């Protein structure tokens, strides 16, 4: 059953909407957005024509300042694709092994969504519309700058975008009628992953300098064909 839950979460992750829609302002040279989601300084984004841009600055839910990586240079306008999350599941050691072997390039495996596979399941009988409930811990992580960032920099530049990525995942769950609406969930934020959490129990489990949030919640799946769904 653990494998099935891992696959279900992976499918939900794949359904996260990675697009934002902006309007280029010729007067300011900025591309304006109502929602910047998990856009981050230093990351690359792509428009709907495949043109690449490096993000130089983000004003959350207001604008992006970018540099065109194309020759000739392009302006960023309209549909914009953010880096999609890299999903892994497993225990601490298994997750680190899989993640480390995938690539030495952090940009190809961040932002990271990790489902920690210490999973508790409750199953329900025939008279219940619920098939099962499972308590999950997920981590939404991205690279951080431990040399130059102060705590507030970690929070602004990494933790806040990762919280928005976690909320985008929650939105996917909320929109899927197979699952019960999440009535409550818990965010745990940390500036440096493994240093602030659980007395450092995650330190060096993932071989990179990361920041982000942990999401704790209970996922309830309805039985196929139930009327509530």
C-alpha cells in the first residue's frame, strides 16, 4: 500500500500548475504578475515560445525582472513556465541515494518535493464512504545560500516560495474529488534544512544546502464510485 500512496502523491505532484501569466511593462522593463507562485531569483523560466529567461529579481505576486538568455534578446510576456518540482519518495537514506545519483546539477532536481515514507494508514469497512486515511509528511525544498544569506534572506528567498509550492500541491488535492477536502494541515518552516528541524535529524540526509517547509496532513481517499465523490 505504501508504494500505491507514493504513486498517488507523485501523480498529484505532476498535476501542479507550473504556469503564471504576466504582462510586460515597457515603462518599467518588468513583467507584472498577480501571482508569482514559487518563482525565485537565479532560476530560469520559459515562455510559451520556448524562450529562456534568467530571473534577476522577484517582487512576490507583483513582478519579475529577467534577463533574456536568447539571441536576439526577447521580452517576457504572457504565459510563463516555472521550473517543475522534482519528486522523490522514500526513507531518509533511500531518498538521499536516489536524489544524489540523479544528477550533480542542482538545477535539474530543484525545487524538490520529498514524501517521507513513514506512513500510517487507517482502512475503513464496507459501510463507510472512505477507503483509507493516511498521515503524511512532505518536504518542499530548494537550494539556499548559506554563505551570504541571513535568516530573513532564507525565509524570503526560499522558504516563502516553497510554502507557495506546497499550497499549489494542496490546491491539486482540493480539486480532486477522489479525496476529502483538507480541513487542516500544518506547515513547519526552516531556514536551513537539517539544522532547525528535529534537533538536526535530517542533517546531511540530503547532500545539499536546502531551505523550505514541511507539510503535515491527513489524506483521505474515498472509495471508487461513492456518492460523496
